[in-house]
C-alpha cells in the first residue's frame, strides 16, 4: 500500500467520504427491520393506526436518507477509483517512456498494453467496490449481529454455527482462485500481443496469403484465454451457490426454531420477521466481503504485474551525468575502442573494438553486409544502447555525461523502419519542430523531395495519414521521415538505410540538399548501395561487427577487399540490368 499512497493522498476526501456516506445506508438497513417489527408487534397487534402511520413515515424518511447516502457513497467511490487509475496509468506510461530498448525487450508489447489497461482497471474496480463495502459490509454485519442477539440470543446462536463454515469455504475459494487469476492475465498478455502483431502487419499477412495461419494462431491464444478464464471463474462460481445454500438453510432453521418459540409464546410474531431480515443481512454482508476479497485477489495479481514495471531498474539513465547542461554544438563524433553485446552473458560481440573519429560537418557513409552491426553502431551515438567497453564521445564529451534530453535533441535519426503517426502530414512533420512556421516546414519537405507529392494531395499538408502512414508509399514515407528529421535542425543526422525505397535520381537530389542545407551538420548515411555513399567524405566498411575499411571511395577501392567485392557485385548487376 505504501507504493500507492501518493495516488490516494490527493483524493483523500473522496476515499473518506465514500465509506462514511455508506454508513448512512447501513444505519437505515439495521434500523428498518426493528421499526417493521414495532409496526407488527405494537401497531397491528393493538390496531393503533396513528402509530403505524407515524412509523411508516419514519421508515420512508429513513429510506430516502439511505438513498442519498448510497448515491453519495457510490459517487465518491467512483471518483476516488477513477482518479487513482488515471494517475497510476500516467505514471506507468511515463515509466515505460523512460525504458531503454533493453528494458522494453524484457516485456512484450501486448503485456505492457494489458498492464496499462486491464490490470489498472482491475485495481480501479476493487477500489470502487472496496470503498462502497469497506464500512457497509462490516457495519451491516456488526449491526445485524447486535440486533439479532439483542432480540433473541438463543435463536442467534444459529449464526455462530453457520458463519465459521462460510468463512472457511470463502478462504479456500480465494486461495485456489488467486494463482488462476494471475495465469489468466498472462494469457491476456499473449492474446493482446497476437492482436497487436496481426493488425500491425496485416498487409504482410495478406500479401503472403497467411490469413488462415494467423486465424489459427489467434484461435489458439483466444482458446487459451478462455480456458484460463473458465479455470479461474469456475472456482468463483462455487461461491454463490454455497452462500445461497447457507442463507436458505439458516432462514429455514430460524423460521423453524422461531416458529416453535412463537407457538410457545416466548417470541412475538414481528420479532421473527425482523430476525429473519437480520439473518439475511448477516449472510449478505459476508457475501459482500467475499466478493471484495475475490476481486482483491485478482487485483493483487494485477498490482504485482504493475509493480514489475514500476520496479524495473532503468539500465540507461543520466542521473550520474556530469555535464547535464551541455548541449551538442558541433557534432564531432569519436568512437574509442567500443565493444557491445545485446546479451551480456553472450561472448559474441555485435561491435568489436570500433575506433574512429568523425569531424563536425562531415558526411560519412557506412556500408556492409546485413548483420554487420551498422545500425547498432549508430544507436550508440544518441545512447539508445550503452557500450560494454570503450566510450563514445560527442563534441569531446562522453555521451554518458550528457543529459539524455540534450544529447538526443542534438541528434536526428531516420530509422530503418520508418514510422509515421496517425494525424495529418503537418502534425507528423511538426515532430521535428512543433513551433516551425509553414515556410520552414515546406522548406524541409522540399529539401527531402517531399513537397512535390504532398502538394499534389487535395488536402496538401492537412492530409490525414492512416496508422503508420499506410496511405502513402514506402518512398513517400521515407521522404516525410527525412523532412521531419531535417526540420529538427540537428547537429548530427543519422539516416539508417532510409532512402532504399527512393529512386536514385531523387536520392541524388536529397544528398545535394544535405550538402547545402545541412552543410554544418554531421551526416551518417547507412546504405546498401555504394552510389548512396561514394561521394561521402569518409566511408566505413563493416563486417561481423568490425570496421574493416575506412577512407574515401577511391582509397577503399584500392585498399579494402570487402569494399571492392560490394562495388564489383553492384556494378555487375547494373551492367547486367
């Protein structure tokens, strides 16, 4: 509970008023049966109509007061639960936003979605139910027990026999149900991951005609969730028949023994009516407590899963940065004997003893076979991952000594997988600079060779993009992402194979704009085509996580065997074409 105290404190009044107002309802529920007994025992027995009317009016007023108390309690319980859920969800989302790539890799996307939605909803539900039942169920239980023993102590002994049996049964149900609820949430994780993956890659699925396969995968996940849900809830289902049986058996016993007392003249008829109501209230209060405890067991499982995210140690942070106020001003990059592994217990290095320097404003090409470590290399610059050995310096300062915000604000990346968000083209470009003027946006789009096709759309820059930019081509998406990166006016621009879907003539125009518009920006271009990097000031050739060649195009043709092979194979293809 200490973890969640900060989510309760701002709304403490609602957390208090909810249960307190429910006490009003409890008082009425305890008093009404006694008042009804008085009407039967005194009013009806003595044919005292004024007494019956007076008592009846008092009962109506009491019922109205109970209604106000119940509505108020429900409102404040809902207010407390909704605010609690909102604030917790906000903090959970902010924590996920701070995750490094390695942290994110330890959770599936579907699992994080479930924790941000369903798991928090489970906690909201138990808070709402708990606040309504926190004082109501115990209050009704205590009040009804006191009234029952006051009215007829010998008959009330029946309750002392039934209550412990019910408590044992409820405890057993909860103990069995808890691990099953936890398993059910994991199956929900898997289903959400399946749905997210299928919807994101629906075009690939259709192009490979794998719809039936994905339907089978979904059916398996759906079936597993159903089975886990049934396995959990079939235990819960037992609770209601047990409670109903106990209630009916107790009422029958009360009526039997109470009826004998009435026949013997030791108990008024009205008292038996009230006593039966009190017995029902006692059992109902136990049922409410059981419901809260069952809901709590599910919420505890959800709380544990939420705690796993909140307790995750972020392995990439800037708490120890010694130059937090420094910003990237030049864009000079140094790699000093850098090595890196994705999995620390793996001896195989993704990057092995990388050592080079890039001067500010240079254009650097990075080329190599698939899996040679090109993308991993550039991800070290904005600290998307941290090096295992060596250091990466920007403007002579270790990247670990920068504030992450300042470091990443000085670097723009156009990723290998281009990502656009739902919204207009204008809104997507403003990710680069939310305060950019229309002229600046058009200039960046023009430099990226995007203004031509954007202007051809009926809505122009106000054209709505589907999720992920599905209504523009691959080449158009790449050019919009380049324009967005350029609009940021970075000191370091990284293009990770981000012109692969653009024809060579358009690519040449984009590179020409880089030389003029971004002449003071350090540019790193990862490419598969030698034509994309042959004019670069410096070309790095990578193979199996190592830099096997470094120099300009002519130097590498003369000295680097790997570069020569790539060049010859591409020239042969062009001649063959």
